[in-house]
C-alpha cells in the first residue's frame, strides 16, 4: 500500500494539503479532492497528521523596555547595547519585537542579571 507523504494529511476531521496547509473540501468538483480520491483508489493512504511546532514567541520592545525599567535594569541594558558590536546595536534599533528565545538577547539579559522569565514573559 502506498502512502501519500508530504502531500495530504488527515487530522481526523479534515484533509489538509501539507505543502501549504490549505483545507481540501470533500467536494466532487474540487480538483485536489478528486486527485486525492483517485490516488486512494489506487491503494494510496493519507499520512497521519503531525502537528507543526509553534513559531517562536515575539515580545514587543516597548514591553521589554517597561519590564527592564520596572526591574531597575534599564540603565544596565542600555549600557550593554551601547557596548555591543554595531550589528547587535542595529538589530535592537531596527526591530519592534524580539524573539523570547533570541540567544543574543538572552545572553545580554543574563549579563545584566535579568530574569528572562519576567522580562520576556508572554503578554497577559
């Protein structure tokens, strides 16, 4: 029996085209559905659904700045950014959000004694 891997997945309630996450309706007029049914009549099966990992969480810089200020670390954070290489400074200056798992941000936070669980905490 052939398995259609990476083309369609069945999450138990619907059929999803894995290449782009588009729902394939059970509709005899839908070309994707017809192709899938033809393949299944030929002995193919639908690959089991595999949940995709969540994307990294972004934290707005305005929130980070407020939390650093509340923790009494804003001056230390500013000094650390000013002492960083140009690329790191420009990354901070040009972005509106920072990934909560960004290695550079985590290292700088650790260097100034900041707690990432507080500074990069999810928004309420």
